[in-house]
């Protein structure tokens, strides 16, 4: 097992800036590694993070990423590491107490990119402390591999993937008084290894993806929030002719979302190196390919997730396999993405293996962040106010290994990173003047892989 880091707190400004502004090298993630030489000895990490096809072909006595057995074991509540001695409570915060939901890969399997079997048993519910971002356990909901979560626009319901083969999607009602979840129903995902889901802003449809089979199922949401009838199922296409046939032998649907104007729906396909573009008929729930049916990224990039700017015609696609971000100008009237920039997520002198995982834009629209698995960091960027191009601010250690999920609380005060392989969520305060992450501490909870924010507590 890896060394547990209970009580570990790193003080002060933790970010390594692009300008190397002289922070303590023992407290920051250096661009080539921890130059202090005092970092822990690490187990070798897998070179890929979502290799479902390989896991299916190579069964082992333990459980592989996409061949999990039924859930076993018991849950233990998260423990909170000691917080900074100079408390953040004394500092002004615009955050509000709210409930936080954490998705996991569950026992007894070894998660994708994992180093040991998971001990998680389902969805973990916390209450966020608005003074310092700390998380207090509220509930554990037992379910299998709820690797990604989505909330309804009204924050009254939560939906999860059950990332198996075959897969499922599940629905829960949220108690507004205490944040707890009540199971409503589960439906087949009509494919293998559902990796992502989203609720249409109308609240009328659940949009899903199946990574293993490369399809995008659409469901009607019923009056009580349950998952209703399947209304469409778009099958992606991929031919495996790119430079990464081990990961791109076919289509791999990795994310689905709408643009801010809700005029179009986008499906990110890691296997086909493209972002599909559709319109959704709100009466029938049927997807129709857009006049401009997709936007390509560079061959072998392996697009994973994307995010639209809240107020400007910009979109950013996170390329998992290439460790890059592809920026686009977005023409909303046509649903067209026009290439703007491609930028590396890694320092120039980094020579290790890395795959990216999550991408988020700060609520103020000025900064963007992504996680790096292998470099074990969060890259911080500024967004040019004139042209939307990204500039690297620096790299922040994730305070753990294999940072998969990452999210920013709605007030823009705190950023949370789920370190899958060290069973921790790192909590950072965001300096909204310059975008840097500050004053990190960790909350111990098993195999955190997605973090979503619910109703006020």
C-alpha cells in the first residue's frame, strides 16, 4: 500500500509558476519533478487511463477497469486531514455551505490507472464548510462504480453512471434539507462502460455516453425525476487508423454536453479524434447531426472532455492522449467550432508519462484548469480577454496521485481535486486576482473520481 498522508498540510503559495517565482521546492510540484529529492517513492503508473479494450482482453485474478464484480465490502467514512494552522476561516469567503457528491470506482476492482483495489462502496455525500472548503461526511449510498455524476438544473435529483459492461444509469432524489439521496430507479445504458452523463438544461432529458461501445443514449426524464424511456441512441464511428490503435481501435464516447445557448449537443469521441455536433428535438428526444456534423482535433489527440466559456464564443477540448488543450472559436448560430490554439498541459522539460483527465473554467471566466495524471498536477491558465487564447500560469501539485476528477465550487472560492490512487480529495483556495491555487489540504475518502456540487446546506 502507498504511504498514507493523514495530517499532511502544505502551507503557503503552492503553485509553480511559468516564471519560476521562487517558491519552496519542497512544497511545490516542480516542472521536472520534486527537485527537493524528498518526494515519496511511487509505484509505477499505468501509461493509459481508460484502456477498456485492453482490460477486456486480459482478465486477471483481480478485477480490471471494465470487468468489475458485484459490489462487496463495507464503507468507512472519510477522514479530514488537519487544516492549515493559519485558518482560512479568518479570510473573507463568498462560498456558501452546500452538499457535495463524490463518485467512485468501487470495490473489489482495481480502477483504471489504479495501483491497488478500491475500497469505495458507492456515492459519498459531504457538507462543504464555506469558511475553508472542508468536507464533512453526510451519507454513503451503496452502488456499483458510480464513476460520474450529474445533477438536475433544479438540484433536486442526481444521476450516476454505473460503469460496467453492460452498463447502467441510476437516478436519485435529493433531500433538500440534509442532502441525502434516495434511490429512484436504474436503466440499462444500452452499451458498455458508461463514462459520462449530463442532464439537458430543460430538465427533460438525460444525455449519456458509453465509452466501450462508442454510443450516446438519450432518455426522457419523468415527472418524479426517474429515468424514463430511451428516445435515441446515436452510434459513433471510428476506424482505428490513427497513431494510437491501442486506445483508438474504435469509437469511444467520453463526454456529452450542450452549449450555453442550448442550441446544440456535443459528443466528445476519444477514439475518433473528433467532437460530434447535433441538435436535439425537445419534443421527440431525437438527435440530428448538425449541418457541420463534427469538429476534428489532431490525429492521436484522444479528446476526453470539453468546456464552453460561460459568456464568450469559446470552447476548450481536453486531449487525454496528447496532454494538450485544443481551443476553438465557437459560432453558436451554426454550431461550428473553428480552431484557435493547441497548447500543452505539461512543462517543457517533463519526460514522464501523462494523460489528462478533467477541465474546468472558473466562474469569473478569467481562468481555466486541467488535471494531469502522471505529472500529478493541476495546470492553471489565464484566458486572454481579447482573443480567448490560453497562457500557462503554472503547475500546482495535486497533493496525491492520479488526479482524475476536479471541480470548482459555484462561488469560485475553492477547487477540489480527486486523487484516485492516494484516496484523497485535495482542497485549494483560488486566488481570484491571479488564478493561482493556495493553501492545500486533503480529505481522505476512497477512490474519488468525480466531484459535483448540490443544493445549499
